[in-house]
């Protein structure tokens, strides 16, 4: 089975600054560590790197560093860091990142921003500039309230191709105390999916589980996403190494070395059980969205 992992992070605190890193994540996660998690790179596995929230002034340096590793680790595309609310400064930055051949999109991390930022005139102008450059936008938000900001963005900038990271980070509970999908989250996700240019990543939920997760626990959330987006707009993503912390019951201070394989197996098994096109969810949808065909 071939796998295009649409959500990989790499970082090295000795090279770039990451103010948010702490605990077991404050370590190097690059070529050697990824090889330990997935084995040797081959044609059956590839990755899209998503910006890891380094210091803002180093976002172009991050692109160059990841590009230097890309061939060895199987990175086919880069989602660069970019703020979209800085007017001419944002446009200048987008022009710079767009010149790099591996950059396929950008992410302005919204989950920690004030509510409504994505609705500001400045942000909309940046989003329109992004669409003009044929770059995609990764929307990382938390919960139904911020999902509504993404709905408004999709409405106001219909030419912008958007992918929702981590299903909008719903409350999923744990393997032993699983949560059920909330009505508010389901309604917001369904409303977002009415915009045909919006896709959704099956990613990041182990991190939301806060320590333990199971494939069975995640299936109701996958089913909601399937009902909303259809099988043609879903793509797998591991969110490694963030989702490897505390995953599968190994504890908050440890990293689960098997997390990538266990997550991709869970997604593939779910897709097969629903008689979906497994290769589409595990490879083709992500490749098409990011222009990696």
C-alpha cells in the first residue's frame, strides 16, 4: 500500500528556534528520527511537510532546511509558514516562498489567534494573494467556533484551495473514555464541506486524545468527515511527531515509535471497511490537492 502522508513535521532546535516546544518534543526530529519511525524511504511512502511554527523571522530558513532533507526523507511538497494579515509584507513573503519549487502551500496557524482574525480585511487580502499564486492553505483551528471562521474564508475567497487540518480538532476523549462527535462540531464540519474547494485531513486526533487512543474510538469522527466531504476529499496525515507523544498509552513523557504505522493502518482499515477507494485516501487525494501528481 502506498502512502502519501499529508502532514509531517520536522525540526531541529539546534538549527531553528521553536518557542512552543517543550517536554519530549524539544528534541531533534529529522532524517534519523523519521527513519526510525518508518524505515527506509521508497516509492511507496512520501510526505508533505507542514510548517512547524518556528520563529517568524526564520520561516524561509525552515523551507530551505527542509528542502535540504527532502530527497533523503521523501518530502514531495512543503507547506511553508506565512502570516496573511500583514498587507504588503505578506505579499512579499508569499512571492518569496512561491519561488521555491517544493512549496505547494502555506499555513498561517490560526488555532492560537483571536477569534475572527480570518475574517479581517487584511487576512482576506492575504488569502486572495495566496490564491492568485496557486498556493493552497492549511487551516489549523480548534473547535466549531473557529471552524466557522474557515467557512467564512471559503465563502469570501472561493478560489483558495483549503485543507482542514486534524478535522478541526474535535473533542475525541480517550480510548477508555471515548467522546462522541458533538452536534456543534458535526454541523460546522458539514457546513464547511459544502464548499467544494475544501478538503479534510484525517490526522492529528491522537494528540487530541491526550494519551491513549484506539482505532475504534476514531471511526465515528472519520464517518462524520466521510458523510460531509465524501471519499474524494479526504486524505491521511500522521501529524508526526506531535501525535506520537503519549499515543497508544505509552505515557506523556514518551514517544510512540510505532505511531505513524498504527495511525495509517487505522485509516486504511477504516476506509476498507467502508468499501472506499483506499488508494485515494492514502495517496491520490492528497497528491491531487497539493499538485503532486
